[in-house]
């Protein structure tokens, strides 16, 4: 184990608003809507940039190729209308997961760093990086709320995301917090879950951001989000290294175990959410289809490219101390689900 404390980032400068391509009209509309909302107040009603004007009704809202049941006979036999509704629900569920993950895990972890609640206090540069990243995350929340709202309006369906259970990663985070012995363990748990999310999310986001066949408003929203996450991954990695360096042996063990717990939760297929979606849509045979997939060999983990987290664990000199099957760490769109 190295005794030298990790250095703070020297080039991490998260943008104050998400970066975007000025030549892309859809991305410009997403950003314009965000920026415009800041100087308005509820009592003032003004026309906003119309994401709806760029919404293409004939396009799917979510990539079919990353549904965990895309090859199941029940799904293949669905009418175009039922198939499209499931894809819209997948998009709504993805947005809800993103909003709750950012608000209940990631930003709280960043705030703990700003408040000096970890064993290793952060310096001025890291403070600024964390504060800027928190602004980014709030923008991401607004982007995904806007994207769900325009989906509801254009599809003319409620798609009530409040009908969905809390996402798997949020439920597991809460369960882990409840089992902690003290506040110090709770803080390390939140940092571990946030680190997993920020370092591992890009491989998943890429599958939506780079899909040219789905709804352009949706892919543009994820594409803008994704650019920030590459920077946030670096911030989280440095913060995790600094904290880990300051821990004693027992707390290092706890932190590593929490990283594994966060990773298992982050990559797991959330069948509870999918069962709720089947209940909402009334898809005949939908629950049985999910049972088939859930109990099929090789379908219990949402496989992603974990190279970023593996690199972090290597930097902590802790690969042998982490109980995780890295051999399955490949990017495999066949196993991805919209609810993480």
C-alpha cells in the first residue's frame, strides 16, 4: 500500500453548464431551455424553446437493443403500439433513476466532501471541482425532467414515474445505510455508491447517447449528460483515493465492501421496476416474461465496462481485497436494462 497521499486534480474543471455542440439544433434546444429557466419566475409566463418541435413521433424513445427481454417471444409478438409504450416507459424509468441517483446519492456525497465530513479534508481546488460538479448534476436533473415531460406531452400518456418503485441502486443504498454502525460508516457508504455511479455510468450512457435511431431529444439529453460524467469520474476517483488513504485497516475494508455493494446494485437488472411497468401497461404475459429472464442463466447481472472502477481499485492496491468477478467486466448491450 502506497503511503503517499493522492494529489488533487490539476486539470479537472467541470463546466458550469453542460457542454454542447453549437451546431446541433436539438442539443441547443435542450441547453436553451435550461438556461432560459434560470432568469424566469413562476409568476412570469413566457414562451420556452420547444423541445416538442424537435420531437419525432415515429422514433422510439429508448433503444430496444438494450432491453433485457428484447429477444423473448412475448416481446417479439407485441403490437407496435405496445412495444412503443414499453420503450417510452423504459425512458421514463431511466430518467427517474437518474434524477434520484443524482439527488439522493451523488450530490450528497459531493456535499459531504465540501463540508469536510470525510477523514481527509479536501483542498481548495477539489472544493471548487465538487461545487461545480454539483451544479452539473442539478442541470442533469432538470434535463431529464424536461425530457420526461415532453415525452408525456407528445405521447399523450401520463407515464407517472411516481408509480415506479425506488430504483434498485437507491433501495440498496438505503438498506446499506440502515445497517451502518455509525455516521462515519454512512458517509463512507454514500461515497462508495456515488463513486461507483460516477465512474461506471459512461459505458451505459454511451449506448443511448450514440444511438442515432431513437428519439433525437432523448439521445441529445443523454449525450450532454455523458460529457460531464467523464469529468466527474475523475473527480470521484481522486476523492475516493484521498479518503481511502486516510482510513485505518477496518474502515478501508468497509469502504471496499461498500464499493462492491454499490457496483452489484448499480449493474443489477431492476425487475421490481419492470414488473410495475408491466402492471401499468397491462401487457399480457409480461410478468411471466420477466420471470423467464430473471431466472435465466447469465441474465442476473447488468454487464458493463467496469474498467474505470477496476483502475480505481488498482490505484488503491486493493484488487485482491475486492470480491468481484472482474472477468465478466465487458461492455455487452445484450445485458443492459433501462432501470440499472
